[in-house]
C-alpha cells in the first residue's frame, strides 16, 4: 500500500469523474466552441456570483494572467512573504508583468489591513514603484492551510478602494476554506476584483484552474492566456472533470480536514516533535527536534513504510491529506507514527 501525502495534487480521477471525462461533449475551446468548457466557466462564475470565468491549464497561469491585467510594468504588488505568487511561480511576477513584490511579514501567510496600508508607496513619490495590486492567498499553502478571517479581508478591501488598488485572490485551496469556515462563495465574489481557483488540488481533478472576474477582465484574460500559451483545444474532457468535482467533491473536503487534525494530534504527542502548526484544513506543517531524530532519518522510516511526505526546508515537513487518502491508509500512517521512537 503506497501512501503519497506530498500534496493534494497527486490524486487520480474517481470512477465517476472518469466517466464524466470520457462521455464529455467537446469542441474547440480556442474558438470558444467547447460546450463542457463553457459549462464549467458558467458554473464557476455563478458559484461566486461574478460575471465571467476562464479555464486555465494551471493555477500559476491564472494568477499570472490576473497580475498582468491588474498592473503595468514598473509597478508593485503587495503580498505576504509566504505568498504563492512570490515563492512558487518561478519569478513570473517580474518575468511576465515587470512588477515587483512588496513582501509583508504576516502571520502564517496572512497579513493585516494595517500592514497592507503601511506597505503602500506614496503615489506621488515617483522614486518608488507605484503600488497597484494586493494579492491574497486563501488557504495559505506555506502557512499550513490557514484560513483568513473574512472580516480582515473586508478591511483590506476598504484599504484597496481608498487607494485605488486592485484586489486579487489566489484561491487555489479556497474550496477548503469555504468548507472549513462554512462561508458563502458569493461573499468572496463581491469582495475581489479577480479570483483564481484550482480544480486539481482538493477537488481531485487531473488538470485545471479557473479565473473569475467581471466580463471585461475575462475578455482581456483570453488574450493574455493566448500569449502565455494556455489556449487548448478539446479541453472539455478536463472541464468535465471540474464540473463533476464541483458537484461531488466539495463537501467531502471535511473528511480531509478531520484526518489532518487526527494526524496533528498524534504528532503533538510524540516526544521528538518540536512544533506542529495549527491545523484548520488539509495541510499539516511540523518541525522535528533534530537532536532526537533527523529529518533524513524520519523521512527514511516513513519511506520504509511506503509513506511519502515532503520537506519544505528550514527543518519543516509537510503532510497533505486528499481524496485518494483512504481510512485504511490513515490508520496505517497513525500506527507508523506512533511506532517511531
């Protein structure tokens, strides 16, 4: 039994999803003639109460497109120091859009409205980059699947409005936050100028993300997606997986969250664990007491038991629960962890 917990991107389509893929009605999406892609885009835009949506091959491309549309070269966006758009998108912010990042020292990937306000460069001071965009990530990947306080997001929106800044949400795992906090997706649609959501993480799709916004933004996003090489043909086979996932795989995320909390509870009871970050969703980030067991030895023990997790550097390790992580696997993992020592 192989147990792969390096990410929630390792899942395979369920039988129901595979049937949806193989029976999908498709066309040529480059000509906007694929009925399944059009259906997915309409479904996601309706879900958030926004005007339009566009299907992308990856969340990085969706985020990079939004940043390109909200900024001009030489400008600056504000994000937390843990933000995916800064740490894990290959420097695309500078490469694709010619903008820089003002990094905020937040808490587990979440910054306050006060910190955002203090990070805005004076618009009349031409020696510094013009601040034009604020980027939020919910849930925070590097912050351990943490969920933002919606009231704080509203406060940041007010700062953006008062300072003529655009507001983008990297919602790769927003589905997890919505389930964990029982929030209304349309509240997010009212707040942000653009939202990207990933279908290939918690929802178990093989490929795909969607960018949502007003009609003008999405019309322009179509051109940027083309420039970035994101135009696909019979991508309705992939979109059909997204439609199926939204129908059947959102509510079940609570199972992933509970298993993550179970794992965290066991980890906190082990004498060689130095720290476990608070667990709200499906990500567990923890640190070992290297004087008692090294990361290499810990990972080797897991590997010998056919369990894969990931190292994040700086002594941190990460476990991510997901659709393919069964109760049988869960029981085995907990037994192995309890036996280390």
